[in-house]
C-alpha cells in the first residue's frame, strides 16, 4: 500500500496509485509517471519501490 504523502518532500501521491497500477500493465513505468505529472525523484521512487499487497505470498498456506 502506498503512503498518503511522499516521505521526502511531502507531496500527496496516493491519489495516483490506482491509475498507476492500471496503466503499468500496458506502458512502461517512465511513461506512466510522466503522464501522472510525478517529476521529483523521491515521488517516482515511492511508486517504483512499492509492492502491492496482492502480490505478497501468504506463508501460512505453504504446507
């Protein structure tokens, strides 16, 4: 889950997360981040470094 604001600069970024996840399937991350208007390195790093909770393995079901 992405934080509400960027840890470094404080810009609100959570409103872009759903659109980012949808568009990343058909475009490169650079193109999507440029379209969203995220220009700062810190904000871009937040998106590139965040793992969606749906992709985390549940280790309790690995019998």
